[in-house]
């Protein structure tokens, strides 16, 4: 099942979507997510929110190789979709309560002949 990818800025809108006042726990949870997102971004990661249709979600921090310039994390979505095993593993971890995941992208080592 293909997840939905949202830009990390969607977290900034989360507090505005409540029809009633959020609980103290919801407010603290959102603040914690915002802190984690900001820490990931300051460490050089690109951040996406991954949503599956069964309401599971992951805050995904993607660390590209140092020599790769990414201006928008959504540029990485095609690469993520080409790795269904990694997406399934993220979904499994989200079901276990691990909603923050860090993915480090590396270039494969090439051998010159």
C-alpha cells in the first residue's frame, strides 16, 4: 500500500485543525514532534511525514549524502517508493510506536575496472 507523503510544514498546521481545544497530552506531543523535526532539519536532514491509510504515521528524517543538494524533501519520494521493503519496515515500526525514523542515504561503492 502506497503511503501519502506530506511536507514537514504540515506539523505547523496541526494545531489549527482541531475543532475543539487540544488536550494537554496532544499539545505536548505536538511540541515534541516540532522539536524533533527542527533538530533533524538543523542536522541537515530532509523531513517528511509519511501517512498510511490505516492511520499509522512516521516522521521521516532523510540524511542525503554530503555531496547531494536537495532543496525539497519531496524530491526524495520517488527513491522511497522504489524501496517498498524500507517503507514496510517503517510502517511496522510505526505500529510498534516508533514514529520517528532516520534514514541515511549513501551512494553505492562503485568499482572501476
